[in-house]
């Protein structure tokens, strides 16, 4: 699945499951949780896919358009071209997370964070993050989610576990 298609499908799913409000504080809190899981299990591509989808969702909810986000992410150094110094370590990710916290209402910092996640996943052995994110989105679409109107706007929305 091309990145643009993933972005478009994520937007439709997210608005349907979590409502139209930005909910950026909740997305950020969920991202922090998933980043901790990715750091604990860097070999698990689904953890990276979760992080990537949350960053993309943040970018979209902060007003980013799928076309602009796709162009922004596709014009940088592609993961396969990146080197150690290109900002993919966990220290780099945590630095970017700190920067994002002060700018959560802007789409570009979310897109930068998504890009960092993409680079980090690649350098942790996951060359196919976009297909993994598409697979994770399909899983998310099949899950049962609570009524977003009953979840505080600044809290993460977790799927209902069977």
C-alpha cells in the first residue's frame, strides 16, 4: 500500500472510531506508551507500526492533509538511504518527542516524528514499516472501540479487549 493510501485510510478510520475532535493530548499519551513498548521490544514491527500510525493520526488531527504529509515524508532521506547520524536512535526519538510536546497542534512536528519512527524501525531490521502499518490498520479496523464521546478528550482511547 502506498503511503498516501495509508494516510487516507487512517484518516477515515480515525474519525469514525475516535471522532472528529483533535484529541491530540490523548494521541500523544498513547504514543508515549507505544514508544516505551517499541523500546522494550525493538524487534517487534507491530510496536513500530503502532507508533507510526499514532504519529500519522496526530499529523492528520493537527490539520495535516494526506497529500502534504505524504510529500513531506517522501522528500526526505528514505530509510534505506539513511545512516547512523540521521536521527533514528531512541535518544533522537525522545528528543523529537520532547519537541513535539510543545507543538502538538501543528501537523509538521507529528510528521517529523512519524519519519523518525520510520527511520528507527528500518534500522532495527524492519524494512517494510508501511506494509506493517497497513496490516496494523486493518487489525485496528476490525477491533471494537469504546464510544469516543465517553472518553476524556485528553486520554488515549484503547480498544476493548475480549
